[in-house]
């Protein structure tokens, strides 16, 4: 039966429920009969299938018991052994059998050659996949290392916290730095005013001698930033951290207005 | 660097789907090693789903055994045009788990599975898939969490408890039509959150 347009709309609304198997009884059989003849509704069901498998991922994940794997694989092995049949071969069939065997061997050889070719191409595919896998793993390890850097600093035995307060040009701005002389500096800042064109923020270690640049800071559009900077190992004991506005690319020494200052103690 | 990472993550589910597809083709040709591959890739997800539905470890193991045995026998019946391999596996697992749940529902609840079981990655699971699943799990949980309770609860009752819409209406004391509408809204919102597809 071809559904009327009005029925079709009503049926299409059931696609989502059908995709997660929530239709029952008559509703289900009516909808599934309609699916066979309606590509639109079939596509609508397909569009919800990813949601159906995604829901499975929302549950707490548990490892299956280790023994289950062996049991399941053994099960498959048992059912794959088909029972062998033995047949009595009459002697007068032997000659005919020989002929068939010879012909069969020819076919078998061709099939084997085909199989070898398939296996070779599968092997090539597999090698490509392994190579891709290695590359992906390398990327993953690198990003894991990136993510680990702030953690290493925050957990360093010599880490100290320096709070930076907004100065008169940016009273709302605030920042906090965690500095480990041995591992580097993690800094988060918020409410920094948007940078004028051609300008950048620069972070300074204010020491007894000249201030030493710790790096350039680029907040996002909302004026916040989180950054990890490496600091020189032989840095003299700083009295303070300061953030100034400098020309693009940074300055050798602070020249612009101070935006954030925090005493290191 | 992060852009590269984002590109790689976006590509990963597609790669995972290809690997699954390949394994299923091998399985259809009778290659046992493909069953091991599928098991290593998905047993954790399927077992967790079965456990969530049937709630008993032994039952969840039985469900998994039935599912993989069916996959082994019927790999050739899988039709790629009707969804991904993992989708098929999830459908089989959910169907069998809910059948079992409906059979067992008459019996009283015995020991509940430990809720505090480890959420650690299975050593047998490939690294790429582990990353994909962990990320997707976070995304799905966030999307589910963002639904209003009156949409999420009926959906969970249908999906994890196998209740019919009529049973859900009865349990929640709301009209049947409302149950249908809310479940549909929930699914539409999840689809939008997970695939970016507007209804």
C-alpha cells in the first residue's frame, strides 16, 4: 500500500522511534511495511542510527572478564568445523575420478594464485594501515606530552604561585601564574583588554637588574588566555611579574603601559 | 599542532568504520581472526551496554556470547547500507539484552553489578579506537545531560529498560501521545548535538 502524503508525515515522525527499536506491535509492522516503499523514511531512520549506537556509549564502561574472550573465540572455532563425510568409492570410478582430479587441480591452482594475489593486496593494505596507525599514535603522544607540560609544572616541588592584579589601564584584568624555576611557567589571565592592531602583551620577570622577557601573550577575543612558557634555568630571583603592552613581536625591555603586576615572594 | 590533532580526530571514526567493515568481510569468508579483532575492538562497549541493561555480570556475558556467535554465523547478512558495523553490533546486543531482561523481569532482582567497576581502558583495545570512544562517550553523556528530564527519562526507559511507549506512559503517568512527542524531541536533539544535523 502506498501511504497518503498526510499518513507519510505521521509515519515519518516515527522514524526516530523505530531507529532505537521503540515501536511495537501494529505500529511497528505498519511503519516497517511503509519503509520498504518509502526511501525518504528509510533515509530518516538511517539518520537516527548514529544516535542509537551513541546511546550505548553513554553507559559506564566496564571491561568484560578476561575469560570471556577465550570462550567466545572457542565457540566460533567449534562451529566452524563442519562434519566430514566419508564416501565409499567404487573401484571402477577411480579412473574417472583421476580425470576429474586433474581438471580440478588446474582450477585449484588458479584459485590459489588468485588467493595469493588477494592476500598480497590485503597485506599491502595492512602495511599502509599500520603505518597510518603509527603516525596517529605519534600525534597522540605529542599532544599527550603537550597536555602533560602544565601538569608537570603545577606538580613541581619548587612551584610557586604569583597573582597578578590589573593596573589602572585595565582594572578588571587579573592573572595567576604558577612558576617552577626548574620546569617553566603556566599562566592564566582574564579580562585583558582587546589588543590594538600591531600590539602584543609581553610578560616580564622584574629582577634586581633589567627586566627579563618571559614571552608574548595573546589573549582570545574574550580577553582570556592560558599559556605555558619555558623560563631560563639561570633566571635570577625575580621581585615581580609584570605584563606590558608592546609593539608586535615584543621588545627587548618593557616600553609600554603596565597592565598586570604581581609580586613574587 | 592542535589543528592537526583536530583533523586526525575527525578522521578517526571513519578509519575505525573501515577497519570494522574489513573485519566483517573477512568474517563472512570464515576468517576466525576477524572475530578476535571485532571482539577486541568492541567487546568493552557491548559488554558495558549489556551489563547496563541486564544488570548481572553472568547475564551480560551470556548476551555477549550470543551476539558474537550470531555475528560469526551471520556476518554475510550484514548490510552496509543499513548502518555501521558497530551500529549493527549495538542493535544485536541491545535486542538480546532486552529479550533477556523481559524474560527475567518476573524474577526478583538479585545481586546488582558493582557500580564502581573500573572505567579503565582495555589493554586489548586499539589505541585509536580507545581515543575515539572516550571522546564520543564524553560527547554523548554531555548531550544526554543537556536534555530536560522529561525527555531523557522516557528515552532511557525505552533504550535501556526496553519498555514500550505504553508502559512508559503508565510508569510516568503521562498520556501516550506526550511520551511519543518527548522521545522524538529527545532523539532529534541528540542527533543535532552528535552529528550537527538539523532536523
